[in-house]
């Protein structure tokens, strides 16, 4: 599974960047006028809560498959989330570099850091975990792993990485497609439940869809509406 480490040459570590966080109070104070007096009224902004259906399985085997998929999705999602964050950072950084020489030097520096930081962990992924990771990278970035490598490295490298991955029955061209692939819908279901429980930190999908439409399709055989 060594080829998986190359997915993360795409997402930079900004050595000189500084992120200034401004602490904001989420509690806004308003005033309600009651018979001429102003009374402070406190409103609290709450996160949107998605109402999810109760899980039901046709068989014990289906339940076990879902639990295995849940374990693997929870394991690899943080890598896909990091991929999207690093891609945004890299695009911002690359936009400040004018010379191709500086861009290449920056990319190599990023590659060296990412390989040292994540290669040991990525080698431990199973084939199915690797394929889920590829699909989640597409969910989080809107671009397939193959196209990211092709854009940021070269088409030749992307071809060979994908050829190597295919030996493990993994395609770097795989997209996240919950409209047509039930496993992808189940992955989305797992993500939404774990976002709400706080096990995973929410990051919006770059692929646009309505989860309720997807649930209606897969649970009630109703076709979802595509944006």
C-alpha cells in the first residue's frame, strides 16, 4: 500500500504561514421593549441538527457490513478532511508564487514533509480503507485523487500511481457518488451520524446533494433531485 502515501504529496504544510484566530462570542445580546423598559434578551446561535432515520437492517449480515464500513469510514475520514484543508492552503500559497521554479521548490518541500508525516500511517491502511479514502478525498475536494496528482505533479505520475493502485483493486479515479452507489450513501449516512455525535468534525462536502433526497431513494425507492 506504499502508493497511498503519494496521495498526500498534494496537501501542503505551510511552514511560514500564520493563522490568526479571532475569538468570537456566539451569544448576541438584544433588547426587548416591554411597556417602555428595555430588557436584555439573550439569543444563542445553535448548529443545525439533521433529523436522521432510525437504522434498520434486513439481516444480521447487513448490520455487520454496516458496522465494518462505519469503522473504516471513521478511520480514514480525518485524512480526507486534512486533504481538503491542505489543498486550500496550497492553492492560496501557490497563488503568491510568481516563478515556476519557486512553485516546484515549494511542492518538493511539501512532498518531503507529508511523506515523513503520514507515510507510516497510510501504509497500514487495508485495500478497502484505501478505496474509501480515495472516494472521501473526492467528496471533500470535488476532485478525484487521480486528477489532483495529474494537476499538481504530472499526467505521467498520475498514470503510474493509478496503475500501481489498480494492482490492489483500487482506482484513484473513483468518485464519491451517493446518487448511484449504495455504499457511498451508507458512507454519507455514517458521516452525518458521527458529525452529530461529535465523533467526527464536520466539514462540508464539495459534492452537492441533499441527504434527505438520498435517503428517500435508498429507503423508499424515490429518485433524488440532483442540483
